[in-house]
C-alpha cells in the first residue's frame, strides 16, 4: 500500500448513525473506524499521551495494514525551543512502540511563533530524531518558512535528514464568501501550499469545505498530484478535515471515489462492502 486515507480523529459521536451504526458505543469507535479507513491522523496525542495499556489496545483493535500517524504532544513542540525537548520526544516515541506495524510516520506541528531564526534548534532536533529510524514529518506555520531563502533551506534540511513535509491545504475553507470555521474552536491558518516532497513519504492535511462542491477543483488538483507521486513511488497519507466534523468522512470517501474514477490504482476503502447512505456520496 502506497496510499492511505482517513480523518483526524476516530472518536466523534456525530458520526454515529452515518459512519457508525446507530447505537455504537464509544469503546467501539476505533474498531469500526479502522474498518472504514486505512489511517488516522491521531490528534489525540497532541493533547494527552495515552498509557501503555491504551496504546496496546489500539494495536489489537485495528486490522493489519491500518496505520496511526500520531502528532507529537503539544508540550514538546510548543515550548519555544525543540532541542531541550529531545528526551521527551524520544520517550514519547518509545511509548508508541507497542503499536508495532500499526505505527506510521509521526509528525511535529510547530507553532506560528517558531520562525526560521530557530533553524539551528530545528536541525539539532531532527538530527537526534533521525537516529531512531522512525519516519517523521514536519509542519511549519511561520510565514517566513514559505519565503526565500528560508523555504529552500528548510527543504534542503528535510531532504538531508529524510524528514517528510506535512502539506496543509486550507484553500477550500478560504474560498467563497462564507466562513465555515465560524463555529470551529481550532481555526486552520491560511498559508501557501508548496507541492514539495522531501522524503519517500508525505502527509497531506486537506481542510475541506462543508459544501462538497467547494472542494471539487482542489480535489481534482490533488488527484493529478497523487497520481504523479504514486508513479514516483511516494507513499502518501491523505487526511481529510472539515470545520464541521460531521462532514469529514463523507468528504474523504468522495475523494477516494474521485481517485478510483480517475483510474488511479489506490487500495479500496475497507468499508466499501458496508452499507452506506447513497446521499452521503452524492456531489450535490
């Protein structure tokens, strides 16, 4: 498998009755989610680190081929400097080891305050991580990382250390006159999108619009890009978000449908044989 698709979370009660059968218990969310998608972004670890029993349970509840792409905890990535947090980051990795083959690339999301002036600090952190031989991806949010010469410096560093780039595409939610993030607690930034791959894998965070038609041109662009990357042997983890979380699974399944209709050889969703509402996969 070189293509994985999923959402940012699995434990969302609003999906009961649509993605999950009516009456589904919270304890069954992960089991069911992992039989409908092939990966999950795992935002949960950004806010709290699970104990070893929980991590082991995650591994036993998910089928072969399902992967977790977990976010490094906030108390590691949002403490001004990364180098002092190297021991904590390595300890977090060890705590996730019980996932075994279910452990996909981890990723570090840096705050908007983390600027290119801290390149040496970033280099030290990524160099230390490389010794673990565990794939890591990086998401930057300070605008200067997208400007020269900092953009080229970052790309060179990531390529040298084989660190993946997290591609955040928030264009759909900034299209049109409405603000789909109006009721969202966590607003996604409006940043430039560089279709750049710095490792044998990449993580894409696609922030979809609740109105499916608003995503169409962006999804079609991603279909072409994914086809090129797959032909080049790049492993892709594609995560579909939505400010209205109820819509995330529907938008993800629609994107999967676009890939298949375009003739791109991606693994079928494991939940394709499950009963789904035909309205959920219609465009408009």
